C-alpha cells in the first residue's frame, strides 16, 4: 500500500509540473541578465580569455535575438 501511495503522489507531481515546463518561451526575460565574466587573469584565474570571449559572443547573440523578437 505504501508503494502505491508513493507512485500516485509521484505521478500527480509530474502531471502538475510537466505542463508548466512545456512552454519555456513564456518565461523568457528580455533583455537577458547583465553579462558577468569570471576572472581570466592572475594566479587564481577562474576562466580563460578564450572562454570569456565565447561567453560574450553568446550573450551578444542573445541580446540581438531578443531585440529581433521584440520588433
């Protein structure tokens, strides 16, 4: 009986959460959050200049796409 209850609760939880995640474009914030790059120099660098360059290019593409959809 305990396993049946756990199964029913799990199914109900998934049934409630799936429709909310089916439409991710509704919760999209435009423009995206500000770009914060990790430290890419010094003795305790958290990233590399190349990775920061990729992050900046990806952020610029998101901002451009956001502006295009707003038109």
